[in-house]
């Protein structure tokens, strides 16, 4: 090649090729391995370590797992399994413990005799945690000996060494996430508790203990929860349905094996109007579903329809029954164990194994058919629910069509209250859903008209948790939201699926007052999106605006505060000669108290504002929480309030 041609290639040669060795690749591109470097990725480190302990439990060698969040936000995970092997690895010439913790795709999970099924089958789990931790210490209790090894950002500080004798067994992993990698390093107790609760339901008979050394209870003990389930998935369904009115008393339970695939399903019907199917593969939450969910839905629809046809209960129904009708009011948990699962990426969001469809279909069909024949009274109640669902779906479809016929893009069919933006590119456009006409007026004057649209909402929208679908299209505020967004419900393959083809904004921002009424309105809007427009949340389009609580003034010095703690610190900082009464404090009780310039500066200016993106950490827990807070049953809501009342703050 001529020198001139070489120069044209920009001196791109062998020296430009980087080879990332060991765990360097993980530190260079952490999101490839744990999903992201935000809150979700931070918590994913715990899941990877706990998954190893769960794998020991699945293999029958562990029954207790302890997770401790320490004062410095480091985490300790301890189990009573067999302990990671510590003998020398013949090929790597180092201890098996060091290999497991420093080599990608290394572990016992590739040996089917060691682990028949496993959640962390990619073999990068605990080594990724090591790579992304400032410090990690592994302590192994095995064969009467205690062995330990410490690491810093994945680098061994010394070879594995024996430090004593023991009569216990198991593995303890202590790690502190690397603050240079993660944007946030503070763990959320509820996020951890929700996941560990799921794990206890999915693995009946395993005791999981969570302790938080950062917070004390009222009695002086450290905050702690213990999760243990004897009933497994049946108890899981009962937990999810605690605030709903059941139409059959005992959940349908399926526990069998088909084509070498263990299949567990628990399901129940309630009087609600939503479907809640939660799925797992080897205890990993597949929140995007996959082949196991497809097999379940196919079997459910076919088996129930066949039974309903034979019973003659559909003879008088002049409407066609769809798959959606058989799933309305259904709560189900599906758990399968697969030796070699094929996931879409390391985050394991969706199962791709085609053979699992048939296995789940066959298992559910056989078991459900037997159950229907053995429980004719309950079967009749379920089919009756299906008939009502079909009739309501038909009414909802008519109501949707009436609303959506008016949804003419380009302005003609847009709500009269909508102050639209000039830009038509949805990727840069924002829609503010604003509580009240007063705040809406300020927002309209203060906004950037190029890309920010304002839709004022009058009063509280309908609580969709308590209403059938066709009712939501009679609610003026909900109709305005749907029309302004340009979305359509039920125009694709699924009657509940959301069509985003003409979505007009990629940022939808809920902006309500920072008081009790504002919180309630925000929750009503969140319930609407979770139940009927969840796709927008999953795409990352939904946000919550955080207006300030206070404006502090001393002379020309003005500062805004978003929390009570921030107010106290800034008041002390601004006080003249230590006299806090020299600082004027204005408490904003509503958005309408801000003039347009203040609202823009504090809450709407992209260069200064604080907005929170809404995401779903656990669909099962989110469903449970919405049904508790917004459903008909009072006792579960009272219990929730009593448990969490101490976290509420009242500003005076």
C-alpha cells in the first residue's frame, strides 16, 4: 500500500486495536454487562451475588441467605451453601476462587452436573461485581477451612489464603460499588426488599434475611425483614391480589415437568379489569415476557374457550370472545427452569427458547382442563367473568373509536385547553400535564413555546383502578390526555396494546403541587399510565417535575430549596450574623403561587430543573402497590399507611 493511501486511512493499524484483558472490558463498558450505571445497575450488583446463592439453593445445598446493607452502602451477602471451591485450578494456575471472581464466563454453571439450572448462566455475574467494586472480599467456609481473598477494582490484593478452621460452610461476599463508575451509590431498601420477597416466593423453603445497618427502627433495632414462603407461587399470587376481590377462593396451582422443562404456575381471577402476568426463568424476572408467557396465554385461551363452548355458556353471546377477555382480572405467576436459556442480552429481559412454548402450553392445558372438570362451580364463575369482559371490551372499543376519531393530528382535533408547541419533532417536544388552570396559565406564559406544550388538568381525573375501561373514555381529562398525546389504545394486534405511531411528545412531564392533593393527582395520573399506557413508561417517556418547596430571600440573594433539609442548611448559610430571622422564607403551597418566570427558572428550564424519570423496577410490586393504594379494599391500604406513616413528613 502506498504511503499516500496509508495516510488516507488515518494511520489506522494494529496499534489502534485495543485488547481489553480480564475485567478491563467490564469497567470500560459496564452497561453491556449490568444494564446501566444508574440505580438499576447499582442494584443489579446485589442480584448477581444473590443469584449465586439461589443457584446453590436450587441445587439443594443452601436454605438461608443473608443480605446486609452496611452503613457505608457496601453490601454483604452470606449463604450456607457448599462454598466456592478454593483448590488450585489446573488450567489457570490459581485458586478456583480467584478464577470465579476474575475471569469472565467462569463458574460451575456451565457444568450440568454441578448446576442443573441457573439464573446467572452467562458466567459473568460475580466477576462483574468484582470489576465494578472499589473493594470486594470473599470469605469461604469449606471442608473445615476458612479461606479469604480481597480485591480492589477486580485486582487481587493477594492469593487466596487460609485464615482458620471452621465447622460451618458457605460463602460470604462483601463489596462496595465503585463511586467512579456509578452515578448513584446509595442503595434503596425497598428495591432490595421487593426483589428478595419475590425470590422467597419463587424458592419455597428458603429463608432470606435483609438487614439495613443505616437505619434503626423505633425500638432501637436495625431495620430488617425476613422473607420465607412455604406455599411458593400460590402465596405469591395471594400477595399480589391482597387488595382485590377474588372470584375463586384458592388459586389454581400447576407444578409439573414437560419435555424436560419444570413448569410452575399459580393463577387466580379477581373482579378487577386488568391482567397481571409476572414471569420468571430460573428465578430471573423476564419483565418483557417471552416464549414461556406465549405458551401460557395460548394454553389459557384455548382451554378456557373449549370448556366454555362445551358448557354452552357462550351460546347466547353475540360477540366474538378474544384472548384479552380470558385474561381480564387474571393474576398469574409463571416460573420455568431451563438448562440453557436464551435471553435477549445479559439483563435477561425476555426468554427466546422456542421449545419452552410447547412445554408450558402442554403443562397448562392438561392441568387447567383437569381443574375445570373438577371444579365446575368455579369454572362457571370464570366463564361468566369472561362473558362480562367481552361485553365490556366491545363497549370500550366503541368509546375508544369515538375519542380517536376526533384525534386529528395537526391541530384540528386537539383539546382546546392544550397550548401546543411550535416544533413538530416528537423527539424534542415535551408535554406538561399541569394541575389546575392557575398553574397552567403560569406554565403557558413561562414555557419555551418552541418545544414545550402545556395541558392544564381540571381537578382529579378518574381513578382507573376502580373503573371499567369504557368508563375512562367518558372522562374529559383522560380524553384530553389521550388526544393531546396522539396515542391510540387497542388498534394493533392486542385490544390493550398502545399504538405509538403518532405519539407527539417523547417527554411527558407530570407537574402537580407539592401537597397532599397534588400527590393524589399525580398518583391518579401514574395509575392511568401504568394500567393503560405502560409502554410509554417502558420507553422512558414519563417524568415527574419537582417544583421547589421554598424561596429564601435576604436582600438581593434569592435561593430555592426542594427539601426541608436543604432549607435548614441554606437558611443557616444565608443568615446575617447567625440570625436566621434575617432570612425571608416563602413556602410554595401550589404551583399557582409562582409567577411565570419563577416557574420557568425552577421547574421548566432544562438547564436548571430537576425531573425524575418514571421506571418500573418490578412490575409485580408496582401492580401490588397500585392495587393497594388505589383499589377498593380498605384494610390493605390501612396496613400500608400504618407501616409507612413514620416516613411521612408534614411541613408547618
